C-alpha cells in the first residue's frame, strides 16, 4: 500500500467517524418547570396555595415591645426572678400564626398554630404554644381560647379569672350574625380545692351575635370539681362618635371561669376621635370583692376601678397603645398600674 492510498483511507475513516458524531449531537436538557406560588382568594386576603397542593395557607403575626409600670413589677435577669422591688419592667414578644384551610365535603377544614416567644431579658425568655386547633363543620378540638377570653375593647375591665386558654372540645353553630355553642374544657390552670390537683373539667355555653349597630354575648361556665359557676352578659352599641360597651358578671363561688367577685358591672366608651386615634375611658365596680380565706367564700368588701386606654395607628400595621388603671377597695391599698406598647403587625 502506497502513501497515497493510506492517506485516502484515513480520510475516509475520519469522515465516517465525524459523521457519526454529528448525528449524535448532544442536546441540552430542558429546565424543570417552576411552580410559582398562587394566590388563594377563597378564604379572604393573605392566603396562598401551598405548592403542589390544594391547601391554602396564611402567615401573620406581630412584634411587640411593652413597658409595664406599677408597684412590685417582677424583673427577670440572668439569675431568674428578681421580684418585688422594681416599679417597671420591659418585655418583647414575637408571635406568628399559621392558618391552613382546604375544602372538604363537610365544609372548610381549618388548622391553626400560634407560636409565641416572650423575652424579658437576654437570659430570661420563654417560647409557648399559644394556640393549636382543628376546626371543621362547627367542631373545634385542641388548645384555644374560650369565650371567656372575649372582653370590652379597653383595658379596664376584668371579666374573666385565671387562665382562658384550655384544651377543649367545642361545637359552635353559626347562622348569619348569630352563633351558639357548647364546650368541654380541661381546667388545669384555674381554681381547685385544698388537697386536690388542678385537673378539673368545665362546661361552658355561649351565644352571641350582631343586630345592626348592637353586638351581644351571653356565656356561662360551670366548674364541675368546685361545683360552682359564673354567668356573663356583654354588649356594645354605636353611640355618637364611639361605641358604648356594658358588661355584668355573677359568680356562685370560687371557680375557674370567674371569681374576682360575686357580682361586677363594667362600662366603657370607645371614642373614635380620628381615623387613627381611639380613646377609651372605662370603669368597673366589684361587689363582694375577692375571696375571704377564712370562709372560702366571697368577702363583704367592695372595690372599684377606673382607667383610660389610648390607641394610635402611627402608620399602616404599626400601632402604639398606652393604658393607665386605678384600683381602690375596702381593706386593700389603692394601686395604679399601666403600660406603653409599640406593635408592628404583619
């Protein structure tokens, strides 16, 4: 074989190989499609679909800075509680709420988780589960606030006792502007008899609604262990430039729902001075205030309380609140308390 033949054969072989490579050209893979977050407007503003699901999620919360003023404020430092000598205390809170909703044959299935972190100092902080519950077709189960946590809009009224956050089972019927329901509550943070453990069971009934400019609520709670209960009625009505609120409570004896006094009446007038400014004076009178430890029954002493709360919206989602309260009664020292708060909601 001469050199010419060798060169021609090599060129032919190279052409064949080149042709094969050209036929098998590399094709770049297409990028995976991106699933953008979709707005869910079925349950109001702020919801979006969790990618890949038909569940709608809403995230909201607030950041709060507050300074409490009054005698014997508990100051917390690196060594824990340093109690009883300070007349002021500053705290900061961060809270976030997750609300998930999806459609079912029984109506919307709702799940709520509220996480809260309170910081009194760098060394003294606590994180709590503020609420977590499941809600469907009027039934609610989990850790949530009872109807007794509702109150007038100011800071003067004391219309519930002990803790209002319970592990509960509740059914609430709703129709238009009316609701009525019943709940069974585990009362672990309330009143209990000497020698017993705080693991009571309570039953609460509630109804309320709105009729024009008038809102109302009537609730009752029975503490089965203490065999005592309380009834509360509360209402508001638009009058002039503000809203007038009235409330009354009666307690049969020491119980986990209300036992500040045997009877009490409260009133407030929330004045909407401007679009951003609300001023709320309030007053409350207590008949047979607090418990007589000797008789394990209400005392024969009375007390009264007056206060003023001012709310101001600095800008959208940024608020300031200031409150001052004065309490005086038979056989107790009068006391003045208050706080100043800044809160950014989102």
